[in-house]
C-alpha cells in the first residue's frame, strides 16, 4: 500500500471556506492525515505541491453518458456560440455547413448534428425534412436543438425509424420527440465502431480529468426499445472506466432494473426519457401555467399526477432512489406536491430522491423543497449563456416567468441539497461554466459565492449520493482530489472559467491521460468491474 506525502500546498478541505491546510498524507485509496505539520514517518513518495491549490474532485450530477460518448464521437455542432454571437444564424449558412460536413464525411451512414439554436436563427425554427434531404443529398440525418428536446429528421431516417412521412415536415418536439429517442440512439449506435467507442471514452475521461471531475451521474436508458442492449453495454463499460459512474436507468418499468441492480451501489432509476414530466423552454414544451409570449401556446405535463404518484410510491416500496426531469412550474408543482403528500415515507438517510433541473419553480414548490429531504440538480450555465447570447427566455417567456427562476441563493441558505451538473451533451461537462452561471446568476440577487458554487460539485453530490466518504478532504475519506494553480474560491466573475486541473488523483492514484486506441479499450474491458 503506497504511502504518499503531499506538502507545501493550499489544501481546501471544503468542510468550511476557512479550513485550509498545507500537508496531506494518503495511504492506498484513503486520506490518512491532514494538517500543517509533516508527520515523522517513512513515505514511498513525497510530492511538493509548490504552493498550489488542492480541492476534492467534483461530481457532475446529471449528464447523458451514452449520448456524450457515442453521439459526440460521431456528430458535429451545427451552431457555435462566439464572442460575436451565434454562427451560423440563418438557414442558408446552416445548409452550407451541413453540405460541407456531408462532403467531408461521405462514409458516415447517419449524419447527427447537435446544438441547433432556434432563438438565434433568423427563421426561428428547426429545418424541415425537405431542407435536410436537399442539404444531405437524401442521406439519413437528424438535427437536435441545443436543449436536446426537439429535433428535425430527414426522410431517409424517418423511413429507417418507420415513422410516417405523409403530412409530416420531419420536425418533432414534446412527447413525439422525447419518447422515440431510444430508437434513434440505437440506430445511430449500430453504426459506431470500436474505434469510435475507444475514442469517445478516452476523450470524455480526459476532459473530465482536465476539470477535476472524477464522478458522473449518468442518466441513460430508453423504454421505447424492447431490450435496450445499449444501456446494458454502457453499464458494462461504466463498471471499468477510470471516471466513476453512478448509473440512473431511465425506466418506469422497475422490473427492467434487475439487470443493473447487482452493479449499482444504490438502487436508482429515472432522470430523463420516460421520467421527463415536461419538456424544455426552447421547444415550448416546458409546462407553465401561462402561455409562451411568442406563440401563445402552453406547455403541459406529460403525465397525470396519479400515474406519477403511483410510480413514486412503488419506488419508495422497493427502496429505489428516483430522479425526474421537471423544468416548468406546472411539472415542478406536480412532483413536489407528490413528495409533499408522501413526506413521511421519503428516506432521510443515505442516497436522496431527486428532482432534476427545477428551473422555474412556483413559490409553493420552493417552500416545499426547503422542507423536504430531496436533492435538486441544476445547470445555471445554460441560463447564463441564454442571457448573454441566445435570448430565448426573453423571446419566449413572459417576464413574470423569467423572474420566477430557480432561487439559488435562497435554497442554499435553507440547506437544500443543490447539485451542479452539465446535462451533457446539451452543454460541455466544464463545471466552471456552470459555476459562472451561479456566481453571476441570471437573477443577480440570487448569485452565490465561488465557495458555495464549488460545494454544489463536491460536498452536496456526496450528500445526494449517500457517499459521505467523498466530497471533502478529511482523514478516512477517499483520496480523490485535484491540483490547480488558481484559488477557485477567490475568483471574480468570469475568471472562474479559467480554472483547470493540473492533475487529478482518484483513489490515491494519479489519473493518466488516455490515448483512445482500440488496444487501450480492450485492456479496459479486461479490468475487474467496480460498483456503479
């Protein structure tokens, strides 16, 4: 068991903002000592931290791992956010971008484009299937909106998915989009090679390590495919990845969880997919009590309250920790009311039940969430980008709804377990972009400090997962930490986005950058599995 001395550093325990020490000793996978004096002992290795800052590794509490690995490895971003605005920003230039990609990637069987920004495009809409047919010269193609909650599908891909083309423009949103994504992903993944998988895992793992992320909560699985082999394959990979994965299978049929139950540290289910109680602002499917400003339409909850309550009760009966997507006030009201009615049954120890996004809660829901032993996962980086570049909230929502956004500071001051996350591939896994959204929040009076923002990626996820041996640097905890040349807690405004991990240590061992070769993937597959 290797015994290592780390000295001459500024080691932030995260127990409190002021708890900083200069010396840490690790033995094997654990922290053996923290303090300011070097113990008299024999060490296998001594590491001079050179006055740099050390923090607990971070957890991204909500992302879609399969999409991030597979789609990101075989797709492209159709719109880019630049300092000059969004480019391209009209259908003519978007068509040129698609043509150029198709020409360069002539052997790719299904063209997948992410990040279409409806609010920033002159025409204020997704392309239709006829435009995709023309741009791709009749190939199978799908374009996803930036929030991932609406899509445009070419005629060829619609036929492959056995979707009726008559009287359809190929644009899908709401339930029509959400509840066919398993079929779409399965079709795309069937054309993914081992080389792409190896590259995708390596790129994802290296990116996480570069930020200091050692753990992710993966919302994956689709009930619209019968066997869902992809999610089973993902679980097999996740058990062997260097980045720790906590899998949330996205099923309402809890019998389908059996194939994952022995792999999980805690029984979990939900996230998005069938556990989306509403959609998103960009697709006009987030459920509000008043209509959208630009269209006059009104989003709605995807399920009746009785159905969701029955599934929550079943999860409680089976000791399953549940996560569910709710963005608009109507959907948030629905799920918080259900938990309020079942308050006496909600676990108060171990891993927590969750509500994900919680973006536009009513005052009633805010007061309930302050009282209930629930965690919420948030992505304020998106609202920051929207305020400065996309302007979709301003275009789509009445001011009364915009001003009813997540009361971030208020919730944290009331000890609500708020966890930061990216919703990747909707956004980059970069946690510092989310922290910028927290310290420079859309509603300025709800901005928080960098210390509070970092807690949403360290202390709070440990509490949410029921893994208190992580999240802080204390003797007896896991030796999971990263070294940074900046003091994250002292960053001002956008300076926080300049932070990066110089290197990361997981379970006492330094993370080694992956090359992404097939041989490396084979070696990973031969590793002993660990719980996810």
